[in-house]
C-alpha cells in the first residue's frame, strides 16, 4: 500500500510552483494514476522510474508543465508510453477529447486499464503506428521519440490547419529547428521549469499550415 501523503504534498507544492490550481478531487485522480502505474510497473516495466514519489515529479509535474500551451477541443498524444503527458492532461481537462497512441501492446493494455479504473470518459486508446493514424486534432503532443522533422513526416497529417504541435524535449539544436519542413512553422521554443527536476526541459511549439503569422 502506497502512502499517498508525501505524494500529495509534493504534487500540491509543485502545482503551486506551476501556478496550476486544481480541485482536490482532480489531485486525487492524478495520484490514483501514479498508484496504478506503480502497481503495474512492478510487473510490466512500463517506466524506468520506480519510486512513486519520483513519478509525481518526473511524470505528473513534467507533463503538467506543458498545460499552458495546450488548446482546442481535441488532443492526440503520440508515442504516449504509459500515458505521458496525455493522461495527466486529460485528467485536468475532462472537457477535451484525448487520444492516446502507442504501438506497444503491453503499454496500451495498461492505458485501457487506466482509462477504465480512473473513469476517463474523455480518453480513447489506439494501438497503432503514428503513420497509420487518420483524423485531425487541434493539439498534438509528443515526447521526444524522434527528431522534429521525422515526427512531422510521420504524423504531421494529424495536425489540424489551425492546430499546435507541442514537442517535449530536453534540449533542441538549432539545426533540428531549421529542418522542420514547410508548411509547418516553429512558433517558439519555451523552457519548462519542472518543480523538483534538475534537468533541461523545453516545449517546441509548431504551428499548422493554416495559422497566421505571429506567436500562438
């Protein structure tokens, strides 16, 4: 049985640093996710992070740091793994339709169990390669599973013309930004300061082809 008190304390403190106000029930739902992930992780090796307290920092707060740039009514999280950042973003915004995509069957089994046990009516899970997906979304999130150019080559068709692609990275080289293919445009690179995490994080904000000039 996991002692949730220190997890809750770290999460609440981190949310305050992120200026992210959440209802008590939402905070408990996020902790439910960490507890579920820790339980499955003991058997299925879904995450290299084993300590639930570290999961609060490296999974919950790391995911929620990008929340200010998420927009629209639909979001697809590509290469989501155990649901990051998709599940935390879905928990805090139940009005947004969130699609979690991963090609690994072990991870999608966990995702379906998480959706069911957490009661996430706004979330669907797809076991698929990115390039095989169809549809368009207002927002695309992806942790750094490939270069920006490769991610857009495989999944750029999923971004609505007026949508935003949020690529989560540790650091990004100027040459990688310069290789982003037209008609996509890098609007900004924003540093993410994740409470309790001593590591570089940034989000690369890429606009779809229908966006006017200027920052999103």
